[in-house]
């Protein structure tokens, strides 16, 4: 009976769509977006807490590099996120299994990030964190702004997939035939650009294409984009600092 008056300044009021020709309810999509970023925030806070513990307690990092058992556990921690992704993709809509798998995925990846940072100077880590934060916030705001004005970034999918394949081959070549400090910096720069593209692409999907049941997978996608961007920037700054 009573209708709510239109408020132009109220972005989340639902009176304005997130993008032109939007057919779904803006209120439902905003609720979905808030849920994704809430999960993502928890993931990042857990990652920061675990990584900070590994970095600030030297015996943890020394255990992983000074003993056979530690090295084996380190390999397990690196492989675990990839293994968990398979059941997580299958059960990402089944509660509470999806949250349990998400927790295992996040903690194991956080340990891997922490061990990478443990042998890096604090200045390099701080520079990487600051630049990652600025880039992620800027690209997220830009994507929402661009989507509101009708821009679509779905075309980036095939290009980013091909770029990741090139990056993986580049990494394998670098492992088998080390090409030196310059190639490491080139690799870090390419990876940074690619994962900046993925942040825009996945944020655009979050706004337009993810269904309401895909909240776990949407959060995992953005989380991997941010972590990979951070590690890429860390690679650049560490190579420049050495």
C-alpha cells in the first residue's frame, strides 16, 4: 500500500540497479555481495593471523626448513589447497561442509603464505601489503563504477585463462632453467597484471553472474586473486631488494 520514496543518494536502497538492464532485485544482489565480502574478510583476517604467527615465531619456519619431517609437512601444506579445491567445488552449495572445506583451504594456504613471508624482509612484506590493498580497493571500486555505467568484462575470461597458461609455463621454465633476477621480476610483473585482470573479472561476475548459491566459490575466487596478487608483488619487491 505504502511505497518507499526514491532516494538518489541511497545506493543500497534498491531503487537503482547495479547495472543497466538488471532484472533481479537489487536488494537481493546487494545482500549477496555483502555476504561474499564478509566471508572474504574473514578469510583475509585468518590469513593475516596465521602468516603473522609464522613470521613472528622463528622456530616454526626453522622447523619446516631444517628437518625432513618439516619439509614433508611443507609440501603437504602447499598441495593441500589444490586438493581441497576439488571437493570444495563439488560441495560449495552444501552447508556446513562447504564452510569446513573453506576453513581447511584458507588455513593451509595461509601457512604457505606465512612460510613464504618468513624468509622475506619486513620492509618488502609491508610494501607488498600496502600496494595490494590499494590495488584491490581501487579495482573493486572501479568495477562497480564501470558496471553501473554498462561496461561488461566477461570478454576477459579467455584472455586471462590463456595468460595463466603462459604464466605457468614461464614458471616451469624458470624452475628448470633459472634465468636470473631480471626474469623473476618480469614474471612477477606479468603475474601482477594478470591477477589485477582477474580481480576485475571476478568482481564483475560477482555483480552480474554468480547465483545466490555460489557464495563460497565467489569468495574463493576473489581470495585467490588477492593472495596471488600479493605473492606476485612480493616476488617483484624481493627480487628488487636482493
